[in-house]
C-alpha cells in the first residue's frame, strides 16, 4: 500500500501508533503475568483450581488481554503506513469483540464468583464504553 501510493499515514501518527502498540502489548503481558489461568482456549480450569482474577489490569476491564490485542490490531496498519490495512484489522477486532462476549457469557455461567466480579468491573474491553 505505502509503496504503491494507495494511502499514506503521517509520520507523527505512525510514531503515536508505535507507542500505542507497545503499551497495548505491555497491558496484555501484564494480564498474562497476574493471571495464572490465562489461556488461548476458553475453558474453566477446574483441575487447576480456577478462580476469578481481580488484580492487575483486571481491576479496569474484564478482558485485558483482548483489550491489548484490539489496540495492537488497530495500531499495526498505521505503523505500516497503510490505511487500507485498517479494513482487515477492523474485521479482526470484530471477531475479538464477539469472542470476548462469548467468553464472558461462559465465565458468568460456569466460573464461581465471576458474576459478582462482572458487576464490580462493568466493562469488558474499554472503560466507559464496553
């Protein structure tokens, strides 16, 4: 895209996007560090004594790993200088939002204490929005 001149992104926006990408990765890594049940697979880990994690970034949003991933997905096209790449990034974000909703439903139904946690921490991905 950049090479062909289909779109361009201002250098300052690319640098802001680099900062956003780094911060989003750090946020997701923080979630992994404080949650020993963090997994790519949605399942209640009863065999490992699965319980609700409420510390670290889980104080702000219920799914900080996904929140970090969403921000990273949106920052990457801008870092690469491609406005057109925002289209597949937006589709990826839509899939992540759907997955978050389904995972949240599973956790509320199957993980003891999660319903109370969901009432305390209202937002799944973005405080004040959703």
